[in-house]
C-alpha cells in the first residue's frame, strides 16, 4: 500500500495514491484534448496532446469509440453527442444555475440586455446560466460568450478578470506563467505586468469592465458572486454591443443591479 498524496496543481485537490485510477484520468484527459480549434484529431495528434504513446492512444480512442463517446472515419476521431450527458446532468442538478436563472431572467426583462453566471475553469470561463432579451430570442440572436458551456479565455473577459482578481498575487503570477496572454483584438492586454496591475484595480473597485478585449463590438461588465462563507464561487456579468452601450451607462445603471443580484445570490448559496 502506498500512502503518499498526489496533488492536482490545477485545483489543489489531493488524493491518496492507492485511490487514484490513472486509466480513468488518462481517458478523461484524452476527451479534453478536443476543442473548438481542433474538433477532429488523428492518433499522432492525440498522442502529442495527451503524452500517451501512439499505441496507448489508439487503445483509448478505440475504447471510447466502443462506448460511444468518439466517432471516426478510420483516420480522424471526434466527439459525439454522448459527451453532452455530462453537461446536461450538471446543468439540471447543480444548485447555482437553478437559483441564478430566475434572477437573470428578471434582469433581462428590466434592461433588455443579456446576463450570465460564469465559473472559472483553469484558463477559461464557462457560462452555467444565462438569459437574453425576448426580442433577441425571437430574432434568434445569441450574443457571443453567453452560450451555456461555451468556453472563453479568462484573461480577455470581464468575468474571467474579476475571478482572477480574487486570487492572491502569487496565485495570479503562477496562473500567468502557465497561461500566456495572447492578443485576440487590438485591445487585449498582453503584458503580464499591466495585466497584474489591472487585476489589482479590479479587485479594489470590485467590478470589471471589458471593452472589445475578446471580440470587437462587445462590451461587458462583471461582479463577483460570493457564498455565505465569503468564497468567490462565480461571476455575474452583463454583455452588449459597444456601439449601443457606453461604459458610463453600465456603471450607473447596470452595476447596481449586478451588485444587488450578487448579494441576493449570496444569501442562498
């Protein structure tokens, strides 16, 4: 029996060595190597992304295809709809999306703008609840960044920066070392020292405005969501068109609504 602990540096979780199932971890890691940039991968690419040998990668993808999580044309592999079982199970059972959804709906009705609750997952942010105005729904407009489960780079979004600002300075530096800042628009912050200074200011004011840092034409404002223990569990944001909405309007009219909603959520989390 081996009693030493294994540390997951991504979330600081630990597990006893004898309780760790390496094969399961490798299989899940393989599924995670598919993303929006590379939706189809061959064995060589999967091997490079996961660190598995080509032989091991082939065995894993064949097993996952047998289970229905992957499909193939005998050269490339890709995810199937079966992986959505995990996200749908989370969204239907998790407490935060359930309690947040009615509040988001009210915000959209009041303002005719789009709102979302977002969590931080390593270098990305993921919306777990969202609302869009009825007019946008009828016109089949779904603003970028509020699709449930859509993953966006944390450093270039209002929610990501507000959540990163809640980390200690050392944790922020470690995050930057692991996830370099890449330019997405002319307004994306790519200098580490400037980014750290920005996070410090965001933490001081307790809200974040992001203007066209991830995509041109998009402006957003976000505040943190805390639980009753004072831990930051998510972020709440409002997103709109920078051509129609000015920064002052968001601060004067939307920020108070966001802060009140975050306070309401804290009392029930």
